[in-house]
C-alpha cells in the first residue's frame, strides 16, 4: 500500500514538473543563459548592455509577435523581411524624396506592410493555395523586387525626426523602441486571450475543419492574421529606420528566420494552436541575449549562426516530443 502511495506521489511530482517546464521552460532557459553569460563576461549584466539588448531585440520582437499569429493557425509568413524593406522604401520615397509629411510617411509604411499582409491572406484563402509557405514565399520575392525597382537599388537617408523617434529616443535609460514592444505585446495578449477573434485563431490552429464546422469564418480570420503580420513588419521597419536613419532595399534580409525562431523558442508549435505572447517575447530576448553574449565573448559570426541554429533545432525537437506525448495521452 505504501509503495502504491509513493508511486502516486512520484507521478504527481513528475506531472507537476512537466507542467512547470512546459509553461515556464523558455523563461527558465533565459534566466540560465543570463546567469552563464554574467559569469563569463563582467560587461554583460551592466545597465548599458541590458538596455542595448532591449534595443537590439525590439525589431525582432515586433516581427515575432506578428509571426506568432500565422504559426498559431499552423501557418507561416516568409514575407515579413521583404515587407519590412518595401515598407520603409515607400516611406522614404514619400518623406525624403517627395518631401511630404512624416506622419503621412508613417501611415504609408504601415499601410504597405498591412496591404501586402492582406494580399497574403487573400492568396491563401481565395486562390486556395495548398499552404501559406507558397503564397508568402511568392510575396517575399515580389516585395523585395519592388523595393529594388522603385529605388533603383539605392538607399534613402535623412529621415525627419518624427520618423526616427521610435527607434532613436530613450526614456531615461530605457529605449522607446522597447517600451513600444511592451505596449504592443500587452495589446496582443488582450487580443488573443480576451477577444472572439483571438479564440478563433487558437481554434483554427487546433483543428481547422472542426472550427469551420462550428461556424467560424476561417477565411476571414486567416486574412486578419496575415494582415496583422504584415502590419507588424511595417512597424518593425519604422523602428529600424529610427535606429539607422536610412532605408535600403535589402533591409530585413532573412529577418523572417529570426522571427520564426523567436516564436518556436518561446514555446509555440508548428502544428498550430499552441503559443503565447509572453513566450514569444522571451524567445526574442533569448536570441538577442545569445547574440549579445557571444559578441562580448568575441565569438566569430559564423559560429554564432551555428549556435543559434542549434538552439532552434533543440526548440523544435522539444515541440515534437511534446506533440508525441499529447497524442499518446
């Protein structure tokens, strides 16, 4: 009898441990990473460096929160890096080349990103393409090509202060760009957990056919998802321009990979229906902390890519194991 009780207690403890790791695994990983880098580099845990990490993570964090929505629906958006580039090039043409209002330029930047995101949604839902990989791969190349064509592959510099503000300014030691990230993440948390559309997004990722049969307009929700993803690419581009005071048509090259990595490292599943806003933020911070720490340790850029690639594979492997266990259960 006592053996049975002991076994039951062990099972309860193991189950509790698994739930804790499943829920707080990315946060625990971030804390452990910070502890290791603090020991290895005395420059790591300083106010200036921490704020530098916050600033460096902002662009990827904004792209990643947009990327979270397609991944929650078991989709993907490969176009966000190119949409970032096209958005800022069009903003540059409007504000720098044509001398129009910076606020109009900001609207153009966001509208171009959202417009192409809407196109991704239309291609997926109305043309019935087999997977968003196809439609977003196509628009990734289209947007990058347009960005190169409209500017003759030349960069645009000298943006007005109003455009530079988000990426350039600080509130005390804290970058405005990171404060923007916090505000955006709070909005997305409310959107995904407190609104009907947010619940529909999780439902579609869990079982799209069941969602359709229960009366959810799946096409409409998917169009919203990809439009928001494109909008966040435009916002990330706005922050980038503020940091470097220039726009160039090859901006955002491969940024979609970092965004996907942040979402998956943060605990989301490629299978859809699993993922959180705050997990995504932690994923973006893990990538930024890892890059920053490796730079402080003078690790070559090629090796950094290898390390980050290994972390991504490990995160996907953990997701696969989690899916297998849930199916067995």
